[in-house]
C-alpha cells in the first residue's frame, strides 16, 4: 500500500502536479546518477532543458526555472559540468529569486495503487505528449534554438534523453528500436503527435498483464471508448482507430487548456 494520501482526480484531465513531479524527479534523482555531464550527454541535457523552456505550457515557475537553467547552460564555456552545479542552481540560486521547483513528488493522474507502480514513467510519457501538442500549437516556439531544423524535434530530444538518461535501460532499448525503425517517417507536427500516441499504445499492448501493470490502471489501448468514442470504429468487423478523431482528442486532452493546477504548488 502507498503511504501517500489518495488524491482525487479525473481521467480526462492532465495535472501540472504530475508534470512538475516529473521534472523534480528527472533533475534531482535521475540526473543525480551522473556525476558530471560532458560531451554528448551535456548536449542532450541542454536540448531537453531548451525544449521544456520553450514548450512547457502556461509560463509560471517551471518555465522560469527551465529558462534560467537553459541560459546558464548555454552561457557556460565549459565542456564538462558537475551535476552538483546543476543541483545548486535548481535548489538554491533559483529560490533566491522566488522561482523554484517543488521538492517533493505529488503524483495525481500518475499515482499508483501502491508504491513502485506508475509515478515517474507515467509522468514522463505525459510530459512528452504535452510537448508534442504544444509544439503543434506554437510552431515557431523552437526558432533559433538549433532544434527548429528537425522534422520531429520533440521526439528526437525525447529519444536521445530516454536513450541516455532514463533509468529503465530496457525501456530505452525498446524505444530506440522503435525510433530507429520509424521516426524518419514523421514529416510534420501532426505526425509527431500521432507517432508518440501509437508508440505508447504499442508499449501498453506489450506490457498488459505484466508486473508493472497497476490493477487499478490496467494497460489497454488508449483512449478508451469512454474517453473518446469517436476515436473507435469498426470496419468489416475489425476495430480500427479514426486517426482524425484521435488527433483531435489528443490536441484537446494534452492541450494547455486541459491542464489542471489542482495539487500543484
Ligand atoms: P503509462 O503507460 O505510463 O501512461 C500514462 C498515462 O498516459 C495513462 O494513464 C493515460 O492517461 C495516458 N496514455 C496511455 N496510453 C496513451 C497513449 N497511447 N497515448 C497518449 N496517452 C496515453 N516499461 C516496461 O516495463 N518496459 C518497457 O519497454 C517500457 N518502455 C517505456 C518507454 C518509455 C519512453 C517510457 C516513458 C516508459 C516505458 N515503460 C516501460 C514504462 C511503462 O510504459 C509505464 O510508463 C509504466 O508501467 C507506468 O504505467 P501507467 O499505468 O502509469 O501508464
């Protein structure tokens, strides 16, 4: 059983508390396993921070923190940064200016029925779905970042981040396999949203019934008919997705106006 109090939530909302907890975990736990960041790792981390600074919806503390972190990383002439310096910035320097990231995990849409289930991996998927939708809604946001030339910048940054830093190495290998097989087919921002949705469903399918499956949140094709009935169709007795309606649903579900600040700092 989880010792955390249960937080009531709606499955049709996305919670900023999950997104903030994702960044908290990523910056203070996942990254902490790397004593120094250098070379390719440093570049991948910088790109991730830039992506979030430019595409995280709604402004506020998270964007200010990521902008400050991004400016600081880009201004450093160093090829090698101790992780402690990143942590100092996140923990202390930012607090002086009143901008800080919650120092605890508050899972809401990503809470599990017991400790060890859901949480961080759920929030990382959620964060990247939000970023694909936000990139579509604000197509010029990545101008002058060095990422604007990529056909699928959100997925490329995600791919590199997952491959290099994500604590679940087996997940990283699976994701890399899928990306190297099909990511070059993604031509535009709509494909980018749908590619991630489809890839996520493939993972759901593979993991259904496995140990990581939370009995309260069994893995299944998503969105369920109760979330989006028009996403589902039947052709010649076979279930098919209506991709136009799925795209419409994803834009709405992961769009800025569907983010709930409940339980957020
Ligand atoms: P998650 O799958 O984490 O989903 C989170 C939320 O996203 C759901 O609650 C739902 O609201 C929404 N959602 C579900 N499906 C979709 C979809 N298709 N499109 C959009 N939104 C959706 N675990 C392994 O054991 N093996 C792996 O190989 C593996 N690979 C992973 C690769 C990546 C990139 C990531 C981020 C995680 C991976 N994981 C893997 C973890 C696993 O996918 C789940 O994140 C974890 O088991 C927690 O599951 P969950 O029930 O919270 O739902």
